[in-house]
């Protein structure tokens, strides 16, 4: 009887398997199939082996896009993670109107569709009518994200930090709220400083949610497409052409499904590797400290 | 059901069949003889499934490095990857 009850549990997760199969595994298998063929149309294809992989791996534009992407994701994590934790630490901890208002205001950027975010920031940073763009230009600094690569990067970083730091804040805040009051009482009795409380109580207790925040932010920033596409279209020049934008140019712009398939798989493997490394590092960091 | 849009080829069908068989084999192995986490030459304690994942991921990178850096046949990379899989599963 017990065995039957255990096995019945599989039926409940069967729908998830079916959904994942249709949404992820079948498309992934198709991409693998495309990556070793030259696809001309339905039923018209030639087997090319590893040719597309060779072409993609030796493509200088892909290398440039990869370095840009790594720099972008690195900066995003370096800014958003500490900033998110710092803001979460300053938020009201007691239940009430203050914390509710804070949470709603902080969550607002997360509710805006991604392509709308890009449009908002195009208008916001326009040197003629945009609040930020016009203000900076009035201060004597010629700011135009459509003409300067550096300005495009600054605008993108500001947009990304504004859009996604709230996620880190909400997760860090949830982690902080889950710490029992007894820990703080014990720390007060021991005369612990604010830094000691943060280092030895709050940070270890937030490790789980911060792992999730780090993984989500890395994956999202590494796969970013809509916001930079709307804001800069990958320009000026190729200054903000990230991997996803370059991939879409190959797959949709040039309709080269073979190279796009090979590119996608390499992209997937890079994301998989980084996520696994982050996950392992965060899972194991600080283990044994308490003993 | 017409699966022409998936553009199947014999090598990719063989590849995915092998992966599926490997997962089924690992599942049966796990049921028959549950894994125990252990520490080998990898810097983390791993289960059998962890070692398979690490082995497959590194194998994929071995193939990519081979394609990107050399003009030699891909079969050499496959040989190195098989060797690596054996090493990581046994001593990883």
C-alpha cells in the first residue's frame, strides 16, 4: 500500500514533465538538429557536420559580443547585489503601512513590460526633451546615448539597475524577515556590532535567497535582449551588441538557422557552466564556519 | 505526426538516444544501489548524478575546444571525452 502511495506522487509531477518536454526539450533537440545542417526550407537541408560550430567559434564578432556580455553581467551583479542588500537592510522590519508602501513602490519597476522599459528610458535620456538627458546636457556634459558607446553603456546600466535591483531587494528582504528575533537578542546580549550582526547572522541566513537572486540576475542579464534592443538596437556601432542581439541578427535577420543553432547551443553551455559554478560556490561558501 | 520540422539526422538521433539510455541506466542504478555523496579529485563532494553532469558539461567543452582550436577529426575529442567521463565517474 505504501509503495502504491509513493508511486502515485509521480502522476502529479507528470504534467510538469510534459510541459518541460514541449517547452524546453523538444526545442533544444531541434536546435541541436539544426546546428549540424544547412537549412534552406522545409525538407531542404544538407548535413554539414561541425562546420557551423567552427564558423561560430572563430567569429570575432561573437568573441566581442561575449566579452561585452560578460562585462555587462559582471557589472550588473557587482552593482545590484550589494545595492539590493543595502536597501533591504534599511527597510522597515515591523509589519505596517511603512513596510507595505516600501514594498509596493520598490516592486513597481518589476511590473513594467520589458520593451516598455526600453521606451521609457529612450524618452528619459533624450538630450532634447528627456528629463535626465536634458538635465545632464544643461549641466554642460554632452550626453547622447545614440552617439556615444560610453553613454549607451551608462544608460543601459542605469536602466538595468533601476529595473532589476528591486528583485534583489525583495528577495533579500524576505530573507531578513525570516531571521528569528532570538538571534538579534543573543547578539545584543553579546554586545555585537552592527557589522558583526550583518556578517555572522544576516548574511549567512540570507545565503539561500541570495543564491536565487544571484542566479536569476546572472541568467537574466546574460540573456538580456528586449531592453537593449529597444534602447540602442545594439549600437552605436556594435557597442551594445550583446550575444542575444547578435544571435537574433543571425537567426531572424539573416535566417541562417544552422549557425544560429550552433550559436544557441554554445550560448546555452556558457550559461549552464556559469550557473553551475555560482550555485556550487554559494552552496559551499562559509560551510563549517559555525563549527 | 509529421516531425520533418525537427530536421532529425542519424547522428543527432543516436546522440539523444544515448543520452536517454544513460539517464534510464542511471535511474535504474540509483534504485538498485543508491548513491552516497563522496569527495574525489573534484573540489566538491558529489553524488553519481553530479559527476555525470560535470562529466557531460566538460565533455561538451572538450568538443567545442577541439572544433575551435584544431582541424583534426572530432572523433579524437570524443575519445578524450569518453576517457574523461570514465575518470570523473570513477575518481571524481
